[in-house]
C-alpha cells in the first residue's frame, strides 16, 4: 500500500501540529453541536411554517441533493485554494444559508434554502482531513486524528439534538438558525487565525475528480461506504419508522439515541487504542477492520428491525457503536495513507458524498415496511451490509495491486 507523503515540504513542529489538529477537531465538534439548521429543517418546514409533512419530505430531499453536490465543491476548493481559504469561504456561506432559513417562509424559498444548506453540510470535512494529513507525519497519528474527528462529530450531533430541542421549545426555531450562523462564523474566524495560507510557491498539482475516481481503491471504498452507511443512517431514519409503527412516542426514540451516544463515548477510546495502537504505524490493516465494521452495522440495524420495545431498540442502538467506530477508524486510515498530495480534499469529499447518498433510502425503507413488513426491511438492510463486506475483497486486491511495483518501477 502506498504511504502518504505530506503535500508540503516542511512538517510543522510537533507541538504546533498537535495544537492545530486539536483546534480543528474541537471546532468540528462545536459546529456539529450548533448544526441546528440541518437537524431541525424538517421540523421547521412541517411545524414552524405550517407547510406539513409532505413539504418537509421535499425539503429534506432537496437538502440531500445539495449535500451530495456540496461535498464535491468542498473537496475541489480545498485542493485548489488550500484548507484555510476553503474553510473560511465555506463557513461564511454556511452562515448565510442559516440566516436565510431564519427569514424564509414560502415553500419555494425554503426548498432553495434547503439546497444551500445541503451544499454547506459537512463542508468542513475535506479541509479538516487535508489539514490533518499535512500536520501529522505518522500514519497512526493521522489515523487517530481522523477517527477523533468522526468521534467529535458524533458527540456534536448528540449535543445538537438535546440542546436544539430545548431551545426550539423555549424560544422557537428561528433562534436555532441564528445561533447556527454565529457558530459557522466562529469556525471561519478560528480557521483564519489557526491555519497558515497556502504558500504562493506551492506547485503541488491538484488532481481533478476524473483522475481521483480513476483510483480503483477509491471506487471500491465508496461502494463500501454507501452500503455501510445505509445501515448506520438507520439509527436516525429506520428506527423512527419502526418505533412509530410500534406506536412508541418520540421520547422513546430519544432514549435510543441517548443509549447510542453513551456507547460512543464509552467505547470509542478503548476500541481506537485496540485497533490503531499507540505507535507510529497502525496496528491492523484497515480493510479487515472496515469489513468487520460493516458487518456489525448490518447486525445492529437488522436486530433493530425485529424489536418492539424501548429496551430492544436501545440495545440495537448500542450494538451499532462498535461498527461505527470500526468504520471511522478504517476510513480515517484510508484517507491518511491512500490520498496523494494535493488530492486529500477530493478523496474525503468522495467518501463524505457516499455518506450523503446513503441518507436518501429512507423512503424506500418506508415502502418496504408497508409492503413486506419487518422481515423485508431486515432483509434489505442485511443485504446492504453483505454487499459492503463483499466489496472489501476487491478493495483489498486493488490496494495490493497499487502497492506492488511494476517491473519497470523496480528497475
């Protein structure tokens, strides 16, 4: 497997690099914790503006389309303009979209704003990943930092749900979107003060998406990511459908989410130490870890499909956690080792875009629940996980082919 070479000619001192990385990880947590515009878009369209459930579904679909497109833009900006410029620009645009949501009331305006919100959703991920890869010289160090970024995002999402529910109940939805805008602007300011601008003499070629997608390892890990994240997204898309089918109140879903969050907080540090280790090299190859994570995600969401009690759903939500951690570690290892200089933003954008694609199937799951009941839902989700595990084999083969030099290379 090809090892990563920093895109810059000089690696920052250890203390400086460590500080920059932790500032970015902490900022990622904060921007997720304040991501009320994304998490409460459906509630606002349906209840806050009185357009109803169908309109909320249309807005969420528009948001998903924007999310898919936005990752491609964020990756290209990161690789072409540098992390600092990309982060500042995208966070300012995100703040403007949040403020637009606070004043939009008509359905056409809300749909347009939903697309803009999707375009800036996860816009920071490519730039943060590229910054980590440039700041940390060791493979294991980059993998740990990439995994902590996923961990911080999960914690931020949990905070967002709890804090946003309280603020919306007490002050209304619009205050959420204003707070979200200020959080995005704060991240832009932090990025401007923390990250160094791209040197004028930087001449690292920036590969386009055609060249990036020519990498078979990226294509196969994208297949794995889509199929695995269909199961992972089941926590916030399939579980509500199943629990509603059981006539369980929304508070029951909240308890399942709390159980998952507690599991993430408790299991991520020890699992990361087990899978990555404390040395300079990652302890295990990431493909078996990715396959195990995909299988566990499939197991957890399949268990959830046959539950009918709050306790059962909470247990299923906890079972998903090791799969989430394995997936995060494996993807972090891939980004930290496989992405060539000048293309980290696009590599991260493609994988994040796969996550966005995986958020679109809930309508199909709802139709499956109505047509074939829980066995059909469980079968579809298990099949998605099985496809993810199967795709790990050609992924591993592609990585071996990349790592094996051709005869003319050896000469």
